[in-house]
C-alpha cells in the first residue's frame, strides 16, 4: 500500500523559507499601490484564477480550499467587493485591519453562501451577524516576492492583528496527482467547493493568471444574460433557457438546473449568472452546462 505524501502546512512553510517576513513589504516592480486601490466605480486589480487541468503535477504549487465566500479587497483604508463597490462593514471590523492591502474572502462556513451574501450586502451592517463571519485572507496584492514569501508575511500580519475573525487561508503542498485528487475528494465530501493552486514562486500580477488555478469536480464560470428563450412542453409559457454571452462574445443556451420558480421569474437581461459545466467544445463553448445561481450585483 502506497503511503500518501504528507502535506506541508503553513507553519512548515515558514520553516522552509527560513524566516517570517515582517509587514511593510515592497511592491512588485512596476506596480504601484494605486494600481490595486479601487474607487467607488472602479474594480481593484486582483489576481484571478484559470482552471486547473486534471492530471497535471501539483509540485511547486501551494494548495488551499476554495471557499464559498464573498471576495473582499482591503486597500488599507476601505473594504470593497471585487467590483470596487464599498462593503458596509462595522467600524470595529475595519479598524482592526492592518494598513496594507489584503485580498481574501468574507466567509461563514461551507454551504452558507446565500446567508453570507445577505449579511455583507446590507447597507446597515448588523454587528451580531458580522461577528459570526471571518475574513479569510490569502494574498498581499502588489507586494514583492514570490507567493510563498507573501504567505509567510501575511501570517505575521494576521498574528500581529490578533483578531479571531481575521485568519489566513491554510496552504498545503502535494507532490503527486493522486494526493491532490485525494484532497479534492475529501474537501468536496465534507461540503467544500474545491481547491485553489497557486504557484509558490509566482510574483503577484493582476488579471487571469496561469500561476493561480481553481480545481473543482465540475468547473464553473460566469456569463451575462442576453436573452430569454421560451419553453416548450411542460415549460410552455415560461423560461425554456437563458441565452448567455461569454466574455469572448460567443453565445450559448443554458436550459438546465432551474427550479420552477426560477423559470417563472428568470434572471433579468443584463444579469450575470454562474453555471457549472463538464468540459468545452472545440469552439470553447461549455458542454453539459447547468445553472447554479445568479451572481449578486456588487
């Protein structure tokens, strides 16, 4: 029987690095602090994942659970959604955060996304609800150094802050495809969404990156609703499928995964929805796609 390789935890990463870096790291050359800050109508420049190709070796990557939370960017002064819109967090929450940029997710627990979304999108925050959630941070936007070093610096910042609701996302290392698949199976069996792999030696850079990858049993993506296609048979008189536009301009019909109530009152034209799919056609269109949720406006 083959022994499963033991994952390296965050604490062992610090030992591997030989030191824990102190706060106040320099920025990536050529990337200013202003480049990651957001105004009320400008989205912050963040690293975004591509899709991990199953079967590749995870060697050289740090692996964490993909949390079903709400992306939250802290620019050192304000907390914002990925869109750049201000998050109405309680004053005690933001006052305890360090004065450097943080990237992470507001999170309650596995399977609690809808409740979390309702809490963090309130214009008037409810203290008791906010004290239930955690800010799970995973990177220092625009900071210099490879990701493994940024993780160690992030751990030092969180420890200094001393807030139980401010935590780092745990990072592990796996040396084989079998071990990575085993971790994915365990996380999803326990109700998790999947995994995120970040190349340990990668410098921070905004936008979609080959150094940052998400790994799920079924991948998911977002697309914009551009039309409502009428139903037939038992769906006559209500939604048959959503006509969705992909970022590259291609369109496809999404016709499965809806409840009767959603077919009666479908997502509005212009809304963004999240769908799951199995793979892609030669043209790049999703195959066996199924509706997951409406992506809340931010």
